[in-house]
């Protein structure tokens, strides 16, 4: 176990580590949000076509979503601190390259590599928390602070992007460089050096890594291009990705040291958390995309006005580390997640009768409820997706979770774009409004589906006590036991006989 995982409250050392990791996830959030706001200015300055502008965003999603599983496993195999510091440095360098770009393709390449860097850096940072903080209230508190910071970064990025773009769009890239330098310096000082993972007799699953990375890139690409490319091209891309995914499953079943141990998917709580996270992300990003289009294209709001209007969603940055831990302790993780998802359904439902001249007072309740929903769902989903997983597979669990979020974002954006475009019959304000109303059904449906998936977990808990999830032993004896909905660890509990985890 990591040196950080001593029992008790968070001391100064642990708070220092947590602040470093929160700085990195905050950086990732503001980077994405600021670029969204700056796209029109980038197009005007570099003379980009619509296709090239689309690839500026798509390149990051492809790099992030395609390499996430590989990034999570790399943290387990090569060391979490080492991967975090290395790929934070890559993130810093290529963000700077994006700010220096003088043509579209340089910017696209920079964004792709930045996405790859985030795919390695993010699960490494998450696994530092899940292995360095004792499972139970201590880890839950750390994860809720971490998730609140991530959401706060995205919300802050919307406002900061508007302000920086007014000065010059290149500052949208140079500002993350400055933040990265501060986080990197703090990481080198505060992140503890851990024992190098023992890889003797083990081989990197190169075939699995290449296959799943190619599969995920093709699937994300097929989903992302569904609203711009022809049906045949999108379908062929998706089928190729699914074929490679099937090949990956075959490879993993036969590999001596698989990249993804398929047995981890027998953890029902983990699977439900990842499915709920995917659907929740699909609804949130699709909704945010449509609201921004409505405010800027139909209502004529400026970028800064739009950013300030969305700022209320950022209340989750305050509520996640303060209100959510109390609710989890009192009602349990599953009930808090379900409550957050039900609030998401309410938030999207309130926005369905969208009017052509809605004032901000009409939108405010929906945006506020969405911020509350995010604070109740995002952090607890992170806890559920990593709880009870062996320490040596925490990077993999983080990779699975963030892959789910990225796929959800890609699906949500593509679905709302496709539905909205199909429902827009003409280039008139009334036709645009019809398209937005139709597109808003997508996040509503995604949230309803997430409630259904999450509700299954609540029913299984009512049906009996959850079965403890044993951990695979690698030269040491460790037993993790989930004894309450909040996931608190019971120390000194006897090991359950006959529950050694199989390799698959």
C-alpha cells in the first residue's frame, strides 16, 4: 500500500498531493472549455474551413478517447507518478505548440497529441488518489474534491475563454502552459516516489494495446463524424471499430498478461457506474452544446454573455466537496447517484418547452438544477467505478471510467447535432428553434436511461448485502471488503475463504 494511505484525516502532505492532482484535472477542464469558446476567432485568424475547424475539436477527442485504456494500464505497469509527470510535460509542450500554430494542420496535430497526453495523465492522477487514500470516507472526500475541481475547471474555462479570446485566441493555449508549469513544479516536489512496479516475467500486451486503441479511435471517429460524413462512411468506420473491438476481446482472453483483465467487468457496480457515466456525459455535453447554439445563433448573445449564463452550472464545484460527502455518508453512494440523475432528468425536462424569447430567468432553474445534479452524480460515480478494485488495477479502472465519459460526450454531441439538423427544415429562426427543441430530447432520453441503469444497482442492494469483491494477490495478502453503501473499509475483517479472484 502507498505511503499516503495511513488512516485518519487528510494531513498537510495529503492535501498537498490532492491539490497537485486537482490542479491537473482543473487544467484539463479549462483547456477544453476555453477552446470551445475560441473556435470562431481561430477560424477567422487562420482562415480555416468548416472541416478543418471541426478537426481542431475532433482531434483532441480522438486522442483522449482512443488512448485512455492504454493510459490507465500504463499507470499500473510503469508507475503512476512517472506517467503523470511525463505526460503532463507532453501536455505542456503541445499546448504551447497549438498557441504558436500558423496553419490548421499544425493546430490539429497539436490538439491530437494533447489529447493523447491527457489520456495518459488523467487516469494516472486518479489512480494516485485511489491507491494513496484509504478506501472509505477518506478516499470519498478526496474524490469528491477532485471531481468538483474538474467540473469547476470546465465552468471557469467558459468564462476565461471569453475573456482571453477578447485579448487574443493564442492565450487560450498559452494559459494552460503557465498552469502546467506550476502543476509540474508542485508534482515534482509533492508527489511521493513509490516502489517501482515489479514487471519481472511480465510483458506489455502490445497486440491488445494496438487493437483496442485502433478500435476506440475508429469508434469515436465514426460516432463523431456521423453528423458530417455520409451514412456509408460512418457505418463502415463504426463496423471496422467494432470488428477490432471483437478481436481485442479474443486477444485478451488468450493473453498471459492482458491489457484489460476481462474479469474486472464481472464487478456489477463498476459496470453500472461506467454505463451511467457514459449516459450522463452524453446528456450533459449534448445539452451544453445546444444551449450555447441557442444563445449565440438564435438570441445573438456574445461569447462572454453565454459564458456567464452557464456559470451557474459551476455550483457543483462548491457542493461536491461540501454537501455531497454528507449525503453519501447518510444515504449511501447508490442513492445519491440516483438522486443526481433524477435531477438531471428534471433539468432537461424543464428546458424542453424552449421559447424563442426566453429570458435568463426562465433558463436559470434548469441550469441551477443541472449544477446540483452534476454535484450529486459525478463524484459518486467516480467512487463507484473504482471502489473495491485491486490496487494494481486502479489505473485500469480509471481508464475505463474516463473512456466511458469520453464516449458519452462523443455520442451526445453527435446525436444532438444529427437530430437537431434533421429537424431544422429551413434557415429561419422558427426552424432553428424546432431543431433545438428536437435535439433537447436526446439529453432527456440519456438521463432517463441513466436513471434506469442506476436504479438496477439500488435494487440489487435492497436484495441483500453486496458480495465483497476480492483482490488478486501478487505476492502479498490484501483483502478489501465493502461493508456499507458509502464503501467504508472494515479493517480486521476475516478473509472470506474460497474467493480468490481468477485471472479472468
